[in-house]
C-alpha cells in the first residue's frame, strides 16, 4: 500500500524505514550530521516548502514532509488496519 507524504508525493509503505520528528534534527548531533550528509549527497528531498515537520527515511530517499510524524504513522497503520477488517 501507499502513504501520502504531502505535496503530491506518495510512496510505498514497505519502503519506509523511519519517520522522525524534524525537531530532533537540531537536538541530536548524530541526526543533524545524518541530515547534513544526506543533503550533501543529494538524497534529501524537501517537499515541505520550508514547513517541515517530519523526516521520512526510505530505502532510496529522505523526505522532509510538512505532515507530522504522528499523522504519517497513523496513515501507514490505517492501511494495514483496512486489510485486518477484511480478513475478519
């Protein structure tokens, strides 16, 4: 299934490795360095138009999304919940 990250970007749920609150970038030296290197290596795609709330790490790209980590988590979980209801 797929998750909408904002700005007309939809990715397969199975590609998501992590969803991180954007505020952690500035609070953690390791996360800050990870973000910096990803930008330098051109793996970073900012779809937030400067209003980033989450960093979504996938197998190919790192997205800066305007959608909160909790909302993205709920969207990903709701996809799996749809199939649980069908099996019952």
